[in-house]
C-alpha cells in the first residue's frame, strides 16, 4: 500500500477539512484529536479550544515558554523539534542511511552544490508523530545562507514506510535551510508526508496556496539572515520528519545520541567541541 500513487489528492482533501472554520466541524475534530492522542494541554500557551478557528490552528498550537526550556550553552546543539530519533550516523562519503538499509545521496536530498560541504559529515533523522508539537526551531545560532523547496511527492513517512520505500526522503516534498556559524555549517531538512502538504516558514504570510509557499521557501527571509537558537523556523501542518546534516563529524560529541530516543525541542542533542 505504501508504493501506491502518492497521496496528493488525499492531502488536499483532508487539508481542506482541517482548515475548515465551520464551528461544529472544527470543534468535533479538535475534541477527537484530544481524545485519541491525549496531548498535555497544560503545556499549551492558549488551552481554550474556542480560541482556535480550525483544527489546523489547534494542531500547530504554541506552547508555554517554560514547557520547553532551551539549553543556551554555547556548546549545546539542541533539538529543533519534539520527536523520536529514528536514524543517525556518519555520512558515508556522500550517502546517508534510511532505516539501516537504504543509502540515499546528499546531492538529491539537498542539492548538488552542497555535496562537498556535508560529505563525510554526520546526520540525524527525527520523526514527528501526530501527537507531537509541530513547530520547528533553530537548533544552533547562525546565518541562514540558503533556503529552498524540493520534491513533489507526499508518501507517508511512518516507520513502515521508512522500512519499505527506498529513497523516501528524496522523493517527498521538503524544505531545506542551510546555516553557517563560527563553529559549524549545518542543514535542516523538513520532509513533508501524506496528509501534510504544507511546511510554512516564519517569513511566509501563510497563504494557503502551495505555489505561494514554494515561492516563499525559494526566496528565503533575506540574505545572511541571523537567527538565534530556539527561534521559530517553520511549522508542519501534520506529522513528518526533520533531517539534520552537519559538515564535520569530528566537531561534535555524540555520547548523548540514542536511536529511538524521544527528544523535546530545546533539549541538548549533542555537544559541539569548542
């Protein structure tokens, strides 16, 4: 079933329902989500359900600042999202690994011009389940050097799909942000999935048009835009995946990384050797 036609129409249809401002419909969907996934509403900045004019508005809810303290130590590279570490390891020359059995090339994931930068570097893949917080934040202060939109398919990215669809991440729609700091260069790739359809950057006016979002991603927020650790980068409209690529595996201490480890935005992923 995971090798069927990508779910573009399904994504559009369910996206339309999720964005509906019909009061009884959005209230029903929000209450159903809460009953099924049991999110911690004590973490939510505005817990009153009447505040949200659609299911999607609730899905991308903001959290109280104190619920996700940010490790501001200069040596700490923090998690950009809530999620589960599903893959991590050295980049084998120019290839990353998916589900321990599929190699896929850097050039096809983020663009040929960045292959040399991340060759023999390091990668971490974090999966966001529907119940997770769905805003994406900057994991380490730096300048945004480039942003781009890539891909067009919308396969599922759950664990079954990761294990059965080769080259899954380079097939799916995704956005890429390249950062540069005094300590390192890194890329953050946000991968779309079935029933996602929209990865909205912080500089976007949140138009519903897919064409507008693609344009926003390709234009970026401005040349050499400085972004601080913890600052919001974008948000997913549903669960998906974030892939981090780092230029040099020698500049980081990886002792704290574990596969299947659950992580929270703002907590330390690993230490940079400064």
